[in-house]
């Protein structure tokens, strides 16, 4: 009952118009604000299981997937033995480590995504740390007036200490970004992946390779390809990738280059402003154009790429293009021996590579890779040049030492590489040059 001595009563007093929402926001901001002191930060360790679930849901596009048929597993087991022997003979490389043979494990998209989140974890940690530092540095540049202005954007009565909130941001931004990035990028890759090495990234040491069985079969049906030939071709490609990327100095070089690239993101606000140009806020079409520009992933990626990263890209391109060109050569050599329809299967797989979606291409570039057709063709031409001029000895030398990995200049001139490593260039003399070209060393990289 209302107290008659209080003419307004509780129900008539001015109420906070935001009600329970205000209390909810207060709790959230108290949690964020306490991050630096053990609040959200102590609870904000990366949730890798959430990343796996997100990646799986994106990879299978929300559809439930059955486990791989045991008969299909048996067929891949038989194909793996054939492919392993053929790759070993063609390359002379050790295709498995520790004395045990390779295992080809057929999986569905969900299972591939979960395993790949774990395999790429070091790359995501580098990326998230770099991007987190970049974003935190931008927040640190906010003036006291900026923070006060931001406080005014919230409803009155919340009692939010914006300074404390901003101080705690760095404690939770990293874990959130890490989980989101891992789930979304692997999910995108998993929607079209065939195997462990759809991206030529070294994986943790293991003798198990994954093949996304349903993706391979669906592709074969779409292109009317002989399924056994397609499966064997995929097995050969995966095992050849594994053989090269498991060579310790190759694995270490690629991992070092990609880690250095991931660590190099920087936001250049002035450059971004120059690229966008003046914007008339009163013009709806100008605002729509600005929104489209800022929503373009390639535009934003270019805006945060640093000069250091641009310096590294030619070296990453040279090594990765060489790996891809070499693997294509191995697949062609083995396929021409064993596959009745090798040319048709090879052409279908090459077209698939060219038709990579813009989203997948963005994921590649985020890691520091750009697997475009011209770059892959460049690597293939280099490998063909080695075979034509130096034969088996040249191919054996290619992966024998970290000093034998090609430089960007050498990728366009196999003769220069043969001269540097001390191999004769067959019967074809090296071109006469007025002066020796500059052959840059690899960039100085951290140990």
C-alpha cells in the first residue's frame, strides 16, 4: 500500500528508463573494466573448443554429417600405400617420420575443421597477438577528451568508468579475436578443403594425413571424374606436400617467414585516410560508398600491412611457389604412370585452384600466402627448368639444405640457382651477362 505521507510514492518517482538493461550493462562493463585486475582477463583464456565448433559449423554449412563409410576408409588405406611408394620413388624424400608408414584418414568437413584449428594454432596466436597489439595501440592514442566524449555516448545513470574500461580492453581483446579468427578462417577453408595441405602450411609432426572424403567425392561427381583416379591423385598431392613440408629446414623456414609476417601488422591511419579521400557526410551515396570500401576485406588488409610485410612477401612467394610447383611436378610424374585419366583429373584440379573464392583468397593473404595461378605457374616453370637443365641431381639438391632454397630472383632464372649451388646446367650454357645480377640473401629473421 502506498504511504499517503509520500505523495509521489515509489511508482511515481523518476525511474531509470533503461531498467534492467542498465544493470546488465553495468555488470558487463565492470567485468571488462576489471580485466587488468583478473576479471575478464582471468576468464578470457582462448576457448579453443568454441573455435572448433564454430569452424565445424561454418565448414559443413550447418548441415549434419555422417562419419565416413568403413569401405571408403579401406579404399583410402590401399591407395595410401600405393601413393606413398610412388612419391618416395619420384622424390627420393623421406615421406614419413620415425620409421612408421603414413596413414591417410578420411574425415568429414567437421572433423577436418576441428583438427585444423589445432594444427594452425601457432599461426593464429601470432596473428591475434599482432592484431591485438595494433588495436590496443590505437586505443592508447585516445586522449582524455576522447575518452570523456565516449563516456557521454552511454545512457545516464550507468556509472561507467570509461578510463577503467579502456585500460581493461587489452586483457580481453586478444582471446576474443583469437577464437573468432580461428573459427571463421578455418571454417571458410573447411567448406572446400580436400586434405591437410590445401594451404601449404607445415603441420605438427605426425604421420597422419586427412582427406575430406565427402568433398572429394562431390567434386568428382560434379566433374564426372573417375573416382579412384581422383582419390589417388589427391593422395599423391597430400603425401608430396607432406614429404617436402616435413623436411626440418623447409618447415622451419616457412614457419619463420609466416610468423614474421604475422607479427608485422600495423595500422596506418594517415594512409587509410589518403586512400579513402574526402567524404561528404551529407551525401548518402558517398556514405554508402564509404561503407562498401570499409567492408572490403582486401582494402582493410592492405591498410594494415606494413613495409616489413611487403619486404617479406617475395621470399614467402618464392618458397611457397617452389613447393607448389614441385608438388605439381610429382603429381604429374606419378599420375602419368598410374592414372588412365590423369590429364582430365589434373585439369579439373587446376581449374578448381584458380576458381578459389574471394573469401578463401583473403584467408590466404591473412597468413601471408597468395596462391594465385601466375605464382603457381612461376614455381612450376622453375621446377621444369631444373629438370631440363640439371635432371635428378638438381631436384635432389633443391631440398637438401636451407642454403639451396631459391631466392625470388632465382625463381625466374633456374640457371642462376644451378650456378649458385654448383651444378652444371646440362648442355645449355648459362646466358652471357654484362654484369652479374644481384642475388639477395634471405632476410634476417629471428632465431
